[in-house]
DNA sequence: TAATAAAGTTAGGCTAACCTAACAAATTAA
DNA sequence: TTAATTTGTTAGGTTAGCCTAACTTTATTA
């Protein structure tokens, strides 16, 4: 059935693959479940079951009934391509069109589905082959290769030491606006002043200013 | 039913409105018929009948059974907005990404459906508020205003006189590549050397080179 | 003006992507 | 190790946008 000589996937199919890729990053393992996929895509599990049959037909995912879902090599290729487009567009919006950090994601969600290899290549060139998007996430190159994902978050840093913010995990507008409000940004140095035993509330110092942030917040800031 | 405080139209609905606007330009009148609309959209007349009911519900078009179709003021506003986006994206692709003249249309057909007012505004600014796209067609401004459409084509020019090419009517790749091959482009001077009585074949001189073009071709070159 | 042709509509069907409700399998806890 | 909970599937239904086939209205032309 699948010709493999470049099928054109629907908007929806691309989103399923992208979501699976995201889950495989987050879970560490290459696997994902129906429910978490449904939650991420804001659809019902039954809908996911339907779609998985189709994606399996097309040899984009692999799974057996009641088992875990994994992307096939082909499926992953398509997913990475969408991710590449998403991050290139984010970079374009941020660097060329003067969008703010927290505005780019939503629009890139639409732009990532434009089908034109030439467009992606030319955009990549226009942006001078960027390796990271405005959120600090790596941009896959044409071959699908990219720098490794960060794992250490602000919540993992020891009290009294410092670290450098390199990316964010949560791309929601709400979160990003909060980040900005705290005076934080990519490559900023963060010093952990103290940590509350009870609820892991952190006191951090950024550019000389001390703020308090919750554990939840800290888990969404990648650092080195 | 229609809230009028900015409904979000589907990809398909936008294409119907855009097609109606195009037909109203081409026909001179503000009217269009079911069949020509179907032909332009590559769907069957029955499909158009269905969709027209929906667009009428939403107060985007006006028509009565077996009557002519016209855009409402609101419908036209949406159509012009799509046209604006289409031509801005074409300009972007041509000027910033180095696409060739005949490649921009197809990709812009996709990009024109991205929903983000901010994106359009920023793109417009980035391109320095262009008034014409790479094909010589006027780009509506934010208010929907644009320079008048050209009406005179190369086929209307008298033998022995000259004219200046200002735009093309056909945006197909095939046509545009042919235009390029003839050494023609926007703002080029064309001299009509002679015209065959029998089939209206034209002999034209462009940059000192004489070529023969059919009537069909001549009708797709706008001139002043 | 009556016959034919063209244009447009309706009815009934299809597919993709969603849904709810009912069920089955797998996991966790008692 | 059985019971309860979570997770996943199936069955049947909806809507948007398309189709074909049959029909009706309007326009053309003999």
C-alpha cells in the first residue's frame, strides 16, 4: 500500500506523528500509549485507536493491540521533518518578523504543515542554517540529524551552585510570558540561592534579582 | 448565526470566496455562475450547490435558486484578505527566498490560508508594504484597498504601436515559463510588428528579438 | 413557440476525522 | 489471586466536503 516514494500526509496525520515523536522524547523510551497521545492531541482515545490503524496501514507506526506504540523509521522521518519545519518557522518569525518569544509557537503550528521541500530548503538557507530555535530546541538538518536534547532542568541543580539556561520544556504562551517577566532568557546564568524543603520552592538569582519559583516551573527550564 | 466578530473560515470556504472574487474580476460584473465556479475549483457543480447553501447561511454570498451568485460585503472582505495574503506571500517567496516567478503561486496557495493577523501585518512590514506582487498584480492593503486591475491585454494593442507589459492573467507555471523563455517580464516594452489576419498570430519585438505568439497567449498579458 | 441544450439542484453515498457508549484486556491493589 | 482500576478497542453516529445520477429550471435556437 505505501509507495514510500514520498506520500503526502494529511494535516492530522502529521500531527499524530509529531505528537508521537514528542512523547518518545519525553518518555525517554521510544514508546507511547493511546491515552497520553489522545491527551496531547486533545482528542478521545477512541479517535486515536482509529487513526493508529490507518498509520499502521501506511507503515508509519508499529504496534499490536493493547500494546505500546512506536514510530517506524519512515514514520520518524516524517515526524522529524515536521519538527524541522516547525522550528525553522519559529526561528523565522522570531528573527525576521520580530515576533516575541511566546508568540511563535501557535503560528508555527500552522506553518509546519506547508508542503514544499523547496520552501524549507530556501527558508533554512535564508536563516543561515540555524541549529537552535528561539526556545533553545535543536533544529534537525535536512538529513534529520540534530543536537541531543537537554535533560537537566533547573529543579535538578544543587543549592548554592549556578547553571545556564539553555532551553524550555513548556512552549505555552502563559509559561513563556512568565519566564520573560522573571527576566529570564536563553543563555542566562541562574544562581540557586536556596530551596524550601517542604515544597521545593526555589529562590533563584538572575542578573542580581532574586525571585521565587515553584518546582513545576523549575522542571520546565533546561539548564547546563 | 454569523457572529461577524471574525469567524474562522475553513480552507475550503476561503477558496470558494477567493474563486468568486476572481470570477467577479474576470467577468467584469460582480456575478458568477455555479458551473464556472465548479470548473475553477475543480469540483462538480453539485458540490458547489451544497457549499453555496453554507456560505449563504453565513451571509458570505448572496443568491437565489437558479440565480447568479454574488459576494456580500462581508464575503468580499474575507476574499480580499485571502488575496492579500496570497500576494504578500508570493512577494516574500520571490524577493526574500529567491523563488522564480513561476514557482511562487503554488506555494502561496497553501500559505494564504494561515490564520494570523499579526503574521500578515509583520510580513507586510518586512516586505516594506509592497503594492504589487511578482506577477504585477496589485496587493490589497490592510483596509482591503488596491490599485485597479488592468484590463487591456496584448491582444488589444494595435499593429505598429508599442506597449508595456504590467501583469499576467494566467499564473500557471507552464504559461509563466513560456513568458520567461520569450525574454518577457514585468515592465518590458513590447512592439507589435504585425498580426496575422486568419488566426490573430502576433509578431512582437522584445529587446530587439522578434517572436510569434498566439492570440491565446496575447490575451494573458496585461499591458498599458 | 415549441424543442433542445445548458445550467443548476436534489437525493443518496462515500471518506476522514471526530464523537459517545459499551466492552475487553492489562495492570494494580487488597 | 481475586477485585478494582486503568487503559485500550469496537460499534455506531456525526459533519464537512466531495461524488454520481436523476431531475428541474432557464436559456437558446429551429
